[in-house]
C-alpha cells in the first residue's frame, strides 16, 4: 500500500471539534480560520519535534508546582508569575493537536492548582492584595499570562465554568485597580522605563469579551488603547503614522512586549472594525518584516538599545551581520511574532505572513530548541555561541527556567494551528509537512488532504485529495517567495500561472484520489549582507537552500569561522552537493564549493551548540 493511501486511511480517525460559540460581536470576519482541534496530524519533520517537546518538556521536566508556589509565597524576582500561565497555554495548544490524555489530566491539575491560589479580592497574583496593583514587580504582566493560560484551556481543552469564573474574577480585580484616576494608570505600572509590558493585557481582555459578550471587557480594552500603550509615547499613533520601529516607544522599543500588544490590537479591530486599527496592524507587520526580521525569521538586537540585552527593535534586518552584536533574537520575540503573523494571516489572507512564519519555524525556532526538547535558548546568535540560557528567569532544581524556555514550546505547538487552514472556498495549505489534514469544502462537505513529502529536505510534494463527495471547490496552495520557479500539476496535467509569494487557487470538480504534485525550486542562493552601522558587517554573505538557512558547524568543521570565497553563478546560485550528515540529528548537510575547495554546511537549526561549540551563518568573505 503506498503512502498516499495510508495517509487517507488515517484521516478517517481525525476528530472534529464543535465550533466555539462566540458571544462578543464581530465587526470584521476573518478570511482564514484554523482547522478545528484534532483535524491535523503531522508526521516527520515538525511532527517529531512537537511530540519531543510534549514528552520531555510539558510532561517531563517543567516544574509546575514550583512556579505555582510563587502565587502562594511570593516571588524573588519581578514577573516570575508569568510561568504557570505560559505553561497552561502551551499545554492547551499541544492537547488541541495531540489529544494526549495524560497531558490533559496534567494540565487540568495545573489549572486547578493555580485557581486555588485566588486571593480574597478575586485576583490570581503573586502580589499581596494590599500592594496591588504592583507598580514595578510585573503584577499586571503576570495576571495577563494567568488570563491567557486559563482562556487557552477554556477554549481548547474544556469549557469548565470554574475556569471561566476564575478568569472573570481576575479580570474584575484588574479593572477595580487599573484605569482613570483615582485608579492606577496602566502606563504607570511595570518594570520598564515606559511600562509598555502592562498594556499587553489587552489580548486576554479581548478574549473575555468574545467569550462572554460583556461590554465591560471591551471598554477596558478601549481604555488601554486610549492610554497609548506606554508612558511617554502613544505607540498606536506612532505606528499608524509610520515612525520607524527603533523609535516607537523609545527609550524602550521592547520587541516582545510590543508585539504582544499588537496581538491584542488585532482582536480589538475584529470587534470594532475601525479602519485606523487595520492601518496600524498592516504598518506593524510591514515595518517589522522589512526592517527587523533576520534571515532565520526572528528580530531584535543590542545595536541600537544595548541596555535591552538584544531584545529591542534595532533595525535587525540590516544590522544582523554586524560583528559588534553580542545578543539578539530572543525566543519570546520570535514566537510572539509568528503568533501575530498568524493573526494577521487570518485577518487579511496575506501570503507574506506565511513566508514569515515559514522562515522562523524552519530556522530560528528549531534552531533555538535543545536536541532533547528540554528547553529553548534565551537568544540566538548567527555567528559564535549560537544558544544561551543566560537571561531573565531562574534555576529550579538545576533546570534553567526562563521566559524563552516557556515560549519555545508554544511556538512548536502553534505550527499545526497554521499548517493547513480553512478558507471560505475550501482548504488552504501553508506549510508542506507530511501528514493528514481534514477541512471543509465551500458547500460544507468534508475533504481530507494527505500530504506526502520529505520537504524541506526535498522539494517534491504530493497532496492526495479525498472529498466526501464529488463537486467543485477550491484548494489554495501557498507558493513560497523563495521558490522562483515552482511547478504544479493535478493528476499529471500542468497548472498555469504559478507565482512565487502568492496563493495558487485551484478550483475544479475534485474526486476522491485526485492528486496535486508540487515541485519547489530548491536552489542554494547567496544572501549578501546589507550596509549597517558598522562597515565591517558588509564583508559577509550567507547561504540559503530552499527555506533553510545554512551554516558552518564547529562540531564538524574546525575552520568554521575562517573567510571563504563561495563559488556562485552570476545569478547568485551555488551548485551545492547534498551529502549524508556527519552527525546524528543533522537534518541536511551539503558540500559547498569555494575557491579553496568544498566546505561542509548544514541547516542552521541542526547546529548543536549546547555543549560550547560555535556556529558561523554569516560567512566572512575571503
């Protein structure tokens, strides 16, 4: 029996979750929606990584009891109370995908343990009631993550009335304390110089509005936006008016917190429909995409704002080869960025958002993960010591537990949320991972897609289409911007007008067993460095094969950081040779021609620097 048929048989066992009954009014309808939980089953590439993190982090080393204890006994450092909420969010997204009963039972226990810490004023907080809202301890930021975690559980795992009651008590405790005078202003609360982090509670308040339909939550969201997002600046007005990202909210243009606020702004726009918010959302996406995102899909560095330790907007797309950079690309930034891109994709259907998601998940996200799945790097470097656990957080029983160790698993759990989505006319394929995905046609019939591929190790993809009955509907396929010449055929017949960086819509009468065959342009291409602050950063070049950024790996190449002259054609294409990987766990390896002979390069995500080795992604030019 061939793989396509095996995949289709597996599709019969997929689950269909009932649609969530939304009470808050929606002014703007999304053009794309995630598939219901249980309707995606991924194998191989991402599938293996997701299960590894579920088993070894979520069900393994994560110290749930210890981080919940912060809510009983207090914490030794600001914002440590984010940790339980982040964990619940991750586990809920994982369960949405895997339906693992042990994970569900574990997560329910964590949820109930957290709710049991509720204080007499209804707050779930590390800050004593008489000191709420905490001014510099991250109290509102922590309560944001309590609400995000509980709401993710409520939406994806179990609509437990006790959980909803706890969320509403938490929200009301915030509204009782924060707002116009005589309450505390939200822009006066937080650990940073501009208190930008507290306004990111916008997102869970919008979730509560949609869940309950209660206008008080929408009104509080309006208050947050009208307050400007931070002290000293109105970041919404700045981005609406096109202020460069490095100056938005200065002197604290913190990438993670700002992107988190914009996730909430998307939800606010859905509810209100005011076009000025759509302009803010588009401007943010375009500005970050063009000026802040590196070749591995993440952003933020210590060039413009060294005191932010690599976590501020710093024109990273231009500066990424600057040898002065010591810290860059916090995992929390990358994960929050792809979550925002997912929201933007749902809202607009813009395929550029898929390009951004693809770039990060194949390169930066997997490149930040420990090989055993027991954690993620705090930041990533493109040259030098690639990974580090040095950053905000604490060590619990010998395990570094940082904000990024907690965000990384969320990023992996989010991949099935966007890999294949539901459009009005039928399924929309964004990421080409082997697996089975169950969607609907434009007239409500079910259709299963069986994707058979070794992508991104190979460029060929076969998609078997099995609708529940014959009839016309559309399937949309994302054609990545890096694939300059993609060929597509259906049942052996070529499809015309395949354009990189767009969606290809194939509308026809589909029959069970119809097959789509895609062949991507998997060339290796030179990426030149851009002109930045340091002229020395210009004397570098990088190499990308398909969606994968390649790098030299000290584990297999002692000359990893020496200058080289890569041999390329006038079009920048390099004639690389695929070879068997030298190290276990390496996904792909190539021999790359240089003026001094071939050198080994592997995909960036496979370079294991957790034992002190180094990476060289931007290669010094000989």
